């Protein structure tokens, strides 16, 4: 590799561990998930010059949700205020402690995510290609090839994720602690008033019969 060329390195922030990915090599850090100060110090010691990081944040540390703008919302400022209010309603936490982002659009549901501001500040000073929640990274990887209607359940790091879409448009994104996929799925299908779609995708252990495995991004 040229001394002037950036080296792309993955950082996987899990529920308990943090690991670096350099090609096929994987190195687990001494710092644990949640100790962002220790992570920053260790990254500064281990990373080569001109490293460029792709950071994957476990869903137990991040938040991903759907925001549907009401009629009359058009400006970015209004969308941001709505995003903050929706986050506080869903999670009961102050938006000031989180970095909130969304695929800004006023005429369709927006997929939004939040990462702890303390984590993002710990990554300041490093060259970053991306910092994404695991769920959002996996959705971006697969959504273009998924059928127009479907459901995806993903269970990892102590969090259950559920996405339902119809005519290639997300209808629902839910996250909850635990592993009760069946309970969450039944509840949300009833709320939407829809039957289980024919195309059912699964990430995680104990995949039900008839579902299709959806691989987590590397």
C-alpha cells in the first residue's frame, strides 16, 4: 500500500467488545463497549497513519426508528424539530445527548438513527468513512434487492429489531430490548392491521422454519 493511500479499517462496537477489522485480520481491543474514553486512547495507539474508519455500532448503543412527517412540514428546520420530538417520545431521553441523523425528505417516511454524542466525540480526530448503527448498515446493504413487500426480524446484542415494508416503502421500524421476536412481531402486525408478508427474513439465532436468512454486514 502506498504511504499516501488511506487504509480502510473497520471498527465493530459490540455490546461488550470492540474489535478492529483489517482485511481478514480481527483484533479485539482491551476497551469494552461503553467505555469510549478507553476506546479512543487504544485506537490512537493501534491505528496506523492515514487510517480511515468504518464504524459499526451495535443496536444496544444506537437507536434506529421511522419518522413520518405530517402534512405541511417542508423545511429542514421543521424536520429536525420533529426528529428531536419523536426521539424524546420514543426513548424518553434528551436529544442533546445524541447525534441524530435522517434521510431527510418531507414527502415520505424517513429512516432516522441516533448515536450517543459521547461516542461520536470519542471518534473525533480520526478519519471517518462512516459511523452507522448495525441495523441501518444491514438495511442499506440488502434493501435494494429485497422484494417489494416483506418483514425482517433481527436479534443481536440483546436487542430485537423489526422492519416491515409494503410496496418498497417502510411501514414500521421497531427496536426493543430482549429476545421476544414473536411477541413483538404479533403486536406490530396487529397494530398495522396486516397479515404476515409472504417474504420473511431473519438475522440471528434460532431462525423459524420458512424464513430466509439475511446475513449481517461485515
